[in-house]
């Protein structure tokens, strides 16, 4: 979704360029690479806050099932 919207915005901006500036702009050829890099960065930024939350929920659910025995696997996972 991010990739499609970024390509659309960049394409719209390139249509507004004059012919002289479009010919001298070699950066337009790197549009797909830049969009992929931005989309990957956005995904990693999402994972930055989502992964700790996911781990906390998993430890909570494991604690409900096995009780205090969840401490050892949690410590091993955090240490390794």
C-alpha cells in the first residue's frame, strides 16, 4: 500500500517537471529503488514498536498456560 501511494506521488511530481529539467534529472531512474527502500524502512519502523508488544502478549499467554515455568524460557530467549 505504501509502495503504490509513493509511486503515484512521485509520478505526479515528474509530470509537473519541465522537459529541460526532466532530461537532466537522472534521479528519476532510481524511483523504484527509492520507493522500495522507503517501504522497507516503514515496515521496520512498525516492527520496532510491534515486536516488543507481541513478545509481551506471548509471555503473558504462556504464563497463563504453564504458570511460573514460563520464566525459564523467557530468560533463555532474552539471553540468547
